[in-house]
């Protein structure tokens, strides 16, 4: 499995990370400039970029 990375409009590379939250198996997705612990993108989601250039995960 390959880790997902996104290069924003400012040329900065961000890596996707996830964390399990809650008792129902919910996942929290977030981007970091660190590649350590990065995960692959689930095909149910897409990436959008906020006005500040920070990428965000959104359901398709």
C-alpha cells in the first residue's frame, strides 16, 4: 500500500494520516507535512483545498 500525498497550490506537500476515534470505528483524517505514519486514500473520499491551501478530505 502506498501513502497518499497532495501538493497544494503553494507547492507544499502534505501526507494523509488517519486516527481511529470513538467506539464505533470512526476515522479522523488529517494532513501533515511529515511522511511518517502516512496512509493510503480510501476510494470513497476525495481531497479539496481550503482557501489557505490546506488540503481536506471530503466524501464523494
